[in-house]
C-alpha cells in the first residue's frame, strides 16, 4: 500500500511539473543547427537586432503593428530545443525541420499563460455571417472588429484559434479576446481605423517565467553587420491612450479626460506635454494639461459646454516629448 501511495504521489508531482514551462537553466546549449544568418535591422527603441528568417517573417506579417518591438536578442532555449526571440506581443520560434513557409512559428503564449476558456455550448454556436465566425475547433466565436483584424493581419498563422470569448479586462477597462498566440484589445479612444491593439503577451511571458536578463540587455549597434535600416540617433516612440470618465453625458455638468503615455517598451513616460482639443459641434475648446507623472498619467476636468443632444463631441489628444508627437482620440455623447 505504501509503495502504491508513493507511486501516485510521484505521478501527481510529475503532472504538476509538466503543466508549467520548464525553468531556464545554465547549461551548454545543444542547438540542432546554428540560427540562419541574413540581413538585419537594429531597433533603437529597444536596442535589439531582428535578423534572417525572423526579420523576413516580421516584415511580411505586419511588423511593429502586429509584433511590437524586439525585447530580446535571438537565443537558444534549451527547454524548447529551439532558437527564439521575444517581441512585445509574441515569441518567434525557429523550426528548421518544418517545410517552408512554416519554419518560423509563433509560440502559443496565451495558452501557456492560462487564458483558455471552456468552449461555448453547441446551441450557442450559430451559423457564420459577415460579422461573426464560429471556430468549432475550440468552440469560440470571433466577431466584428476583432474578426476584421484577424482576417486582415494573418489569420490562423499569426493568431491561432480563439481560446476565449470577448471579455472585459477589469484592470484596464478594455474588451479583450484571447487567441492561442495573441491577445486582441478594443481601444475605443483611438481613431476608428486603429482601435484594435494587440496586447503585450511576449512581455508578460518573459517576466512571469524569468527569461534571463542577459538576453534582454541592449545590444550595441555594430556597423559591420548588414543592416537594412541603420539607426538614426535614438528617438522616443510614444504610445498614447485617452479615455473619458463619462461616455454618455448631459448637455451640462462635468467631464474628465484621462491620458496615459508610454514609450516603445510600454514603460510609463513622465514629463510629456499634453494638449487636449474638445470639438463641440459649434465650438472648439483647447486645454493644456499638467505634464504626465511618474506613472505616465495626466487628466483634466472641465464643464461641458452645452452641446446639442445626440451630437458626439470628439476629443483630440496631442502629446509631445523631446520633439516627438503622439496622438490619440476619444469622444463622449451628450444625450439629455
């Protein structure tokens, strides 16, 4: 009986260990072959090169818009047995045994991070339409702007299958949906054609599972490397988000505009100058906000200027920092 109990304890422990990514260990890598060389590009924003097949994949599948910036150098991960490189939103993996064009694959980070939800009941999986698609492989539905973004930015090869339904991210206040490889976020404060943003799952994975800091340290620019885009002097890249306290208001009362600014690494940016332009149907009011604080935040409250009900008030946000301009847009609707 004691031996049988010990066996079950061992099985349970092994099962638990297999449910998490293997830890990074200091060991001599045994790569199956060297990572292919090729043209490179240096990204001043984060201090890393993207090279060879990873650069080809990056350029042909949406670039920064889809992957974000590189956050590590290319390195061999002995736990995976693969050459990998982390970006803001994804992990690229080199699978030399695959047939072209599938040698570069994206890691299933959302699955590994535990965002899978049970499939919907079969009676809720209705037929497809222009605005809605059922993925019976995982029992989830992709709709509207998320479906358009999915189809226009690589589909299954980039995102994988949906593993959740749209849900509210209560911490950040955005609607999100998880796919095997990516997270989509709906940002209503951005311009109409740019409201779907991909979440930083690559960064989240790196810090949860302690990707070694030696791979994340900035690389020095090497003029001897064939560089498709030699760097200009380093310049800040701004990411700007804006939101209103009240999406629906009266013709009078108070409104508050919140502005959040980060750099290319999604680190809060302090000291950015912010100007908000509130565009009423018959008037325009401009406000200069306090510079962003250490959390990258600033806000302003103001009295609503008696606009007609049912006419949306557009709010444009311009942010400047070290001569670089970033923009965002939000709005609110007076209704009574």
